[in-house]
């Protein structure tokens, strides 16, 4: 490196240092914070004194790098407001929404392959805030969980409801080893008949058999209405 290049770099560094110093002048505003003075440096890192517009009387020190990167924009009041303003933090609805989003967008989540991996998404309104989710779904009744009506559809107000775990199990997709194309109906080779069954409250209930596939499906549908109140397919 020539002497001219060294002098050029030194000049640029001086200019940048002056620009940085001017950026954090007394009265400069970063979010809710206002610089009120220079603070003693720590390990060659520059700090300034700031006060928060929320009314907190405390004056505290902040590393100027955190101000410039918007890592620190308040005395902590913004974080506290975000947690407490909707009153939903640590509620069941809050946790349900978090897990819903994780299943759809966190590729490391154990359930991602069955949700986000299949293209299941969460509507923008529910992604925006927990308040919107709560407004649309209301409080979660005891013993119920969030259920998608169409198991191949997305999480949105028109496709979700609070449901029992038993009904959620009923509403699962057709298993990959199902060869009849109809949940709960299978060919019983030993008898040469189509058999029907249904799961309810942790039990598998045999419904009957018939040489006719259509009759076996009809038996299954009648059981769906009896146990769940609606026909699955």
C-alpha cells in the first residue's frame, strides 16, 4: 500500500468518525429515546446518555451501535406494552396462535411437514396480531383445541373452529394405507366383505359388513351422523 493510499484511508476514517459523532448529538432522537449527553466510553465503545419519552425519569447509558441499528428504541416500555396491552400474554389463546404459526412457518418444528410442508398457511389477519385471532375465534372453551374444518385448507376464520380432541381425530386426512378411498371402510379379505368401523373417544367401534361397498359406506355415514353430527366426506 502506498503512502498516498494510507493517507486517503486515514482521511476517510476521520470523516466517518465525525459523521458518527454528529449523528449522536445531544437532542438526537432514536425511537422513544433522546440523547441528553455523552457517556464515558467502555472498552473503546462509545456510549451516550438517553431519556425515554414514556415519562420514565431515569437517565441511562446506551451503546451508540444499538441506537444506530434500532436494537434499542425505548427504556423497555415498548416491550412491556406489547406484552400487556391486549391482556392475552400467557393465555391459552396466545399459546394456540404461537403453535399454529410455528407449525406452518418453522421448518424445524416437528409438525411442519404436515402443515407448512403441505402448503398450509395462516391468514394475514391472524399473523398481524393475537388480538385479531382472539376477536375472530373468541375464548377457547375448556377441553377444546383449534381445528381446521377442511384439513387441506389454511388457518383462517372461515375454516377454523374450537373442537374436541375426539372430533379432531375424526377429521384427519385419509390414511396413506387406505385402499378403499373412504375413511373407515376397508375390504376384509378373510370374509370377502366390505367392513366399516369408526373411532370415537379413543375406541374403535365395528359397524358391520356388506358385500356392497356402497352399503358399507352408507353404514359408515350413519355412524358419523350418530357420533359426530356430520358426514366427513
